[in-house]
C-alpha cells in the first residue's frame, strides 16, 4: 500500500510538471544580429553571420536565412498574433522569386514576383474575402499596361493603361500603400 501511495504521488507530480512546462509559450528571443557595412553580424562578432535568425523585432517575429552576412534563402515575417505576414526568397539581400503578403487574419493579401529586387510580371491584390481587388503587370519595378481594380463583388471599377513614360515606380509609394494597411 505504501508503494502505491508513493507511485500515485509520483505520477501526480509528473503530470503536474508536464502540464506546467508543456503549456508554457516558447518565447522567441530578441534579435541577436546587427547590420554593419551592409552585412549582418552576430552582436559582438567581427565575422559576418551564417545561419538562421528567428527573433522578435519591433513586436513581430522575423525569420530568415543568412549566408556570409547577407540575407539569402527563405524570408518570413509574422504578425504579433503569430500569423504569417510576408513570405518570400532573398538572394544577396535582394527580393527574388514569388512573394506572398497576408492579412493579419491569415488570408492572402497580394502576390507577385521580384527580379533584381523590383516587382516584375503579374501582381495581384485581394480583398480578405479572396476576391481580386487589383491586378496588373510590372516591368522593371514600374506599372505597365492595363491595370484593373474591382469591388468586393468582382465588378470592374477602374481600368487604367500605364505607358512606360507615365508609370509610377514602386519606390515612390505604390506597393507601400498595400504593405502598411
């Protein structure tokens, strides 16, 4: 009987220990890297960093690969609620390939490609419902050709033709208005 009581107490303590430590949130550490001379270093080191960084920066989680001090590979940025905000690829600190941007609630907000760190090809923005809000083509970071905007019911509301000479470059503000909302 004595051993059964001891075993029961041990099991109860084990279960309590398991519940306490398995239910605690895995805390993401603050950033341990810093940018110097356009390269990424571990704070306090003189060698450019190589590895994976996952840290809290300004209340949001950022996760990316670094090779010899440059962002290279997967890049992810998360909202404070843990949902993915941005996902793409980087090559020597430049955006490349297909990128996805998400609303805080998790729905796709926009998607498109980067070439040489500039939007290139078809880009599409969505309403939280998943319906297309705007779509068009970028060439070398500039809106070119016919761009279309839609209301939430899918009705075409605006069509605008952009010529090479009158196009707005993305550096001015076009993509930023969508990223900051």
